[in-house]
């Protein structure tokens, strides 16, 4: 293992990419620990001591690595970008202009990316305004109690804080794109990975202090089993054989070879988990805007991650988003049409509509397994903690999925870089 790790630093280009990625993550962690001017540090410490048992705030805090409770410059983290990406993907199937951009290839993708950026800034502006208002003694829906992080609040100070939080979100988005372009791995996923992994030691200590050594040991043992299952399922795939017809191009005979299309069991990765978390984030935001006490009380009681409503909603949303994302990423009609244009066919299946139906059938079967796997891994630790009355760290299943999924994907990219230069990779 150490020899393979040393191979990374023998390749000049790969070494620079890895060091650049680590440097950007370190810069992000600095911004996630730097409080916004005007925040009372003593009140922040009080909030962090009380917020450990608050499921709603813990949910909001998951993807920011604790930056939200610190009211840090990067306090909003990646949530605005994730939310805007969800909205754009949902609207792509509804708005003709976005559908046209999607079909234009690289040019259209640039337009969609730019639209996502603008929407991210708009959402960050709205969310930062709501959070500044909430943490100025109006966070009953978030915590179940009120605490004022901004004791010397003025209109201009509030406006200044909103601008800093919005600028922090724009900077985070830029950092993520820098990692994708110049580093190794997918930038936004790596920042989420850094956030959730940073909270693991604190969360584990909280579970140990609240549940005791026996329950903590049981959760660790179950986590190791889930870790093995996640890696096994991540490698699983259904290979659809494809044969290309022979054709004459000039004086050469082309085609005639056989290959396969791999359909992964977990085709969508951790994206449905993030999508489902973002959707469950919406009622919490609305509870700070809607003045109805009954609605605020419902959100406070029902959207705790150990509540039955939350766990059931989380399970259903993960399954629904898995099907949604898989059918967008691997559209049967588009894949069948592309295969027909390339002169390929599936043995025993006629090109055109029969191939499209075959793709849809196989995709549905394999996605049922993948969706059930994702949902079960995400909610099993939450169910155990609900049974054992442990509320301090109820996101362990989600954290485990994100950490393992992003780590495996990043290692695949490093492996491909090593094998291109005739070095042995990490994965087999």
C-alpha cells in the first residue's frame, strides 16, 4: 500500500493535482472555521453545546462540517449549489429551452452550468438572509429554543453579514470548480466529503457519551458491515452485450467487434442521498418564514432525524430520486438511438423501439436493487439510534455512504492516472 501511495508522488502531473486538491480543501476548512464579523463567540459556544441534540440543526449542519453553528464565512457550505442543481435538473425535463441546451452537448452544458451558478447566488442570498434573521433570536424552529448570536445587531451589520455569507458561497462554488478542473476528483463531492468526514470524530464521541460503550460498539460493528456492503454493491454491475455490424469505410473493413454496456447497481452514487436531504431542508427554511406556530411546532417535532416521519420520508425520497436520476443519466430512448446510429445492436434484440424497451426493463430491475440498497443504508443507523434514544449523531448512515462513495470515485480517477503511466493502482 505504501509503495502504491508513493507512486502518486512519482508522477509529476498527478502529484501536483493531489497537492492542489489538498490545498483547496485546507483553504475551505479555514473559511469554515472563520466566524462572520459581528457574531458573539460566547453565544456560538453556547449554541454548539446545546445544538448537539437538535436534529434539525444537525441536519442543516451536516453538509457544512459544523460551519453553520459557528456562523462561519462558509456557513452555507454547498447547500445552495446542491439545491440549484436539483431545481435545474427537475426543470430540464419540463422547460423546452433547458431541454434544448441539454441536447446541444458541451455548448449547452456551459449554458446550464452558468444558469446553475446564477441560481446558486440567488438561493444563497435568500438563505443567508433567513439564517441571519433566525440566529438573531428567532431560531425556535431550528433548535426548539431561541439564542441570539448577534447581540449588537443593526440593519447595516445584518446586510454586511448577508453579503459575506453569499460571497462565501460563491467562493466555495469557485473552489469546487477549481478542484474539478485542476485537481483530482469531482470538486463539489470532495468538499462534501471533507465536511462529513470532519464531523465523524465529534459525532462518534457524542454517540459514545449518550449511548454508552455497548451501544457505541454495536453501531461501530454495524458500520463496518455496512462499509463492506457499500463497497461490494458499488462494484456490482450488469453487463449488456453489444455487437457492432461490419461496414466498409474506404478500403477498410470496420466494426464486427463485441463489447458491453455496464449498468451499475448503484448507478446514481450518493446523489439521491444529497437530493433527499436538500428536499427535507425546505420545510425547515419555510418554518423561519411562515408565521404559523402550529407549522413551526410540526417541523420541530416531526423533522428530527430520529422521528418516524423523517425516516419514512427520507427512505421514500431516496428511492424516488434514485429512479429519477438514473433515468436522466441513462435515458433509454437516447441510448437506443445512439447505439443504432453507431451500427450496434444487442444480440437477440432488434434496434430501435425493442432496444429501448429492453434498456428500460433492465434499468428498472437493477435500479430497484440500487434504490433499496441506498435507502436501507441511509436509514438503518437512524432507526437504531431512534430505538436506543440516541439523538446526538443520527446521520451516520448518510455520512458513511457519502464518505465511501466519494472516496471510491476519487481513487478510481487516481488509478486511471497511474495506469496510464504504467504504475500499479489501488483498486483491483
